[in-house]
């Protein structure tokens, strides 16, 4: 594991600060889990934190964009969003069917009143941010 350089755009930080109280802590916790997962990976030296479609997003050269958000129209949940044309969510459903709730082929949903299954979630984060290197592997190497 090399040294990780995280580039955080100001609009990312602003969006993170503008979540409602209680949700802000959940989103910071999810962000922390993403950073922890990336630091445990080999080969990723740069992570960009930016906004995509107005949502906090994580980008690596060898990965698929990973987004996260909480929406006021669904106040009891927050989510990680994935590129819907990828094999990511389909594969996560196969491997982690009993660990997560899913939304179509684009998201893993988390109830705001529950703990995150950290190890399983880190595996999903790692597969996403390393997607171009693992997409040919059965179950993305999970």
C-alpha cells in the first residue's frame, strides 16, 4: 500500500457540511469508510472527492465513479450510487444479497437508524474504485 493523495474539491466539502444534523454524521461516516477502504488497496495513489450530479463522489483512474447522497424525499435512508451500466450492483446482489438493500442496478440503500456492515461495504467500495482492473473477474474478485 502506497501513500494516498486525496484531492478534495471545495464544492464536495460544502455539500458535506450542508446535510441536516444527524444525516451529516452518517455521510461523514460513509466517507470515512470509503477513505479507509481505499487506503487498504494496492495501486490507488490518487482519490478525487468531487461532485457529480450534485452528489458527493469519489473518482480514481482505474475505477468507476462512486457517489453517495441523502435525499429529503426519502429521509429515512441514504445510499451509495454506482454506474448503472456496470456489473457492480448486479454482482453485489449475488455476493451480498443478505447484507444490503438495493435500488435497481444503481444503488445500495442504508437505513439512517442502522449500523453499516463495514467489511462487506468496503469490499463493494474497493471493487467499484478498482472496477476497470476487476470487471473481467468472476464476481469482480469478491
